[in-house]
C-alpha cells in the first residue's frame, strides 16, 4: 500500500513540475516577447534562402517533369538514364528562366524606367488637365462651390506629393542598393538550393513520407499524404495557371495599346498583367490607375481603353482563364469573394494571392467530411436537397 502511495505521489509530483515548467516557459515567452520576435526574425532571415529555394523547386517541379517526360524521353530508348534526364530537364528549365530574365533586363525594364521617367516628369501637367476637367464637370452640374474648390485643391496637392517618395528613394539610394544586394545573394543561394532539391526530389519525398508514417498511424498517415497531394495539385495548377493567364492578358493589352497608339503601352500592360494575378479585384485595381493615366493624355482614348478592358476581362474570365486553370478551385463566385476579403484582411497582399487556393482546399475537405458524416448517418440525399419552397409545395 505504501509502495502504491509513493508511486502515485511521484506521478503527481512529476505532473506538477511539468505544469510549472510549462507555465514558466509561457510566462517567459510573453515577458520577453520582443526578444523572441527578434530571435524568430533572425532565424527566418537565415532560413530565407532555403525557403526561396524550396518555393522555387515547388513551382518548377511541374515544368521540369513535363520536359523530362517529353523532351528527353529519347534517353530511355536503349538504356535508362534517370539522373541524366532529370538533370538535363532542370538545366533546360533554368536556361529558359534565365533567357526570360535577360529579355526583361535588356528590353522591358529599360522601357519601363523610361516610361515612368516621362510619366512623372509630366505629372504636374497631367494633374492640371485632370483638375480642370473635374472643375468643368462640377461646374456643368452646378456643384462647384468654395468648399468643393478647397477639397479639389487639397486632393490634387496631396496627389502631387507622390513625387516626394521618389525624392526619398534617390536620397536613400545607398541603403536601397545594400538591401537589393542582400536579396540578390539570397535569391542566388535559393536558386542553388532549388536545383539541388529538384535533383533530389525523390529522396526528399521518401524522407518526408518516412517522417509522416513514423508520427501518425497507418490510416491517418495515408489520409494526410492524400490531403497533401490534393492541396499541392490545387496550389501548383492555380499559381502556374494564374501566372500564365496574367502574362497572356498583359501581352494582349500591350499589343492593343501599341496598335491603336495609346500612351505608355508597356507600362500599362505590366500594370494590367501584374494586378490580374489578384482574382476578382485585380482587374479593377489595374484598370483604374491605367485609365487615369490615359485620361490625362487623351480622354477619348481613356474611354476606348475602358471598353477594351471590360471586353478583355469578359474574354479572360469566360474563355482564357478556364482553359488554362480549368475548374481547379471549383469555388462559386461568393466563396472566391469570401476568400479574397478574409485572406486580404488577415494577410494583406499574400492573402489576396493565396486566399482562393487555400480556401478551395479547406472547402473541399469540409465538404468531404460533411458528406462522409451524412453517409455514416444514412441521411438520404432527397432530404437535404429540398428547399423551403419544395416542402411547401409537397404539403399542398
């Protein structure tokens, strides 16, 4: 009896000590939360090249596999060369990316800089034109008063303050150059890491599966791996498809603006293409400032531009985007809007980009769990498929 009592006493003592230590650690965490934040920031800063590398490897895994299957399939005809096929595919992908970057830096970026320089040098003149157009519009509707005049003057004065930001950029050129150099180093290391990860992707996959099977039971490990595959499939298709779609929309915009002689074709095409990555709100985010820029040069051309953008977005939303991305997310428009507002509110820009695919995964998992629960309970489909109106009509 005494031995049993001592055993219980020791067990209770161990639990008390563990609870005390956990509470102490939690208390120290909140007391020194600033130091913990700084430590985590340093830790993630050190890991950033590896995060970039794994992200690049994840994005390039599909193109690499495609090239490996189709372009270098001839290597397997006589004797298997899996390592050679893989490495040649990785090299081909990086040559393609490097060629695109060279084209960007040689042709597109200088033209963008030139367009931005001309735009900001002409900003005061464009602002005066916009201001006068707004004043004439208000006067024609008998809405122009002293208070309105003050509001208009204050608005355009603050609008011109945008040039101060560029003055600050010039003054802090040294700091910006140091930061750019630091990021370039991280990106270069990330590219090296991504090449290694792509080359040894099978080994990393096996190691990850071993860890999952070691932690979870066989049933839950298989389910977890299925969910990972499903989530990865949605993410990679959605992200790559969205990037391709944005490039197509930007290219079409550039061709249209160039053919019809609208101002700043490359600059506006880049704005439209980049903002098109954001679903639902992206076209409006890009079209509004672009229309204002064109309106300052020629109001009639701005009208044609708006008509073109509306037409292009209809074609993109109904033809181009579904063909490229397909029904990857399988979300209704309401849930897309919900995911954008929630993701953007919680995580800002990255929430707008990744909110839709993340919610698509969660939505599918919740739907699968609900359907399984209904099947387990034996609930017939016709019971929940009826609406309130159907029930009333049945009673009649």
